[in-house]
């Protein structure tokens, strides 16, 4: 389970999401 840290800014979350999508695809 992934816990999103509230201290992350949207741009960082977006970059992390891209990396995770690359891992899962």
C-alpha cells in the first residue's frame, strides 16, 4: 500500500506517479 505524504508537493507527486506507471507498465 502506498501512503502519500501530505508534505509532498503536487509536482513531486506527479513525477513519482510517472515513475510508478513506468514500473507497472
